[in-house]
C-alpha cells in the first residue's frame, strides 16, 4: 500500500511539473503606470521677491506596447503648488 501511494505521489508531482512547463506566458500589450512626487520649487520674479513653493504631483499613464521597443502612452497628470510670500508692497499671499 505504501509503495502504491509513493508511485501515485510521484506521478502527481511529474504531471504538475509538465502542466506548468506547457503554459505559455502571455503578456498584455496594455500596462498602467502611476507616479507621484513631492518636491520644492522657487518662482523667480524680476520686480518682486522670489516665492518658495511646495509641489505635489501625480500621474496615471496607460501604455500600449505596439512593437518590441516602441509603445504609445496617454494619461492624466495633476500638480498642486502651495506656498506663501510677500510682494514688494508688503501684501501677504
């Protein structure tokens, strides 16, 4: 009985490995990329003081792989600038 169980277990393991080897890896031509970032920028003015701003950005892109090395992408981007400063008259923004 133990010999039969051992043989059946061996056949089961080999059959699973053959099934995995026969699967084809199909990848989709579409992919989605998401990017986000936090940063810092400075707005330089000619006649006013410079402003220091915080930047928060986010992008979502949909990519279509047309050929091996060439793809087409479209998406949406969102950026928020926030900060404060004074102008030359002393007004606070």
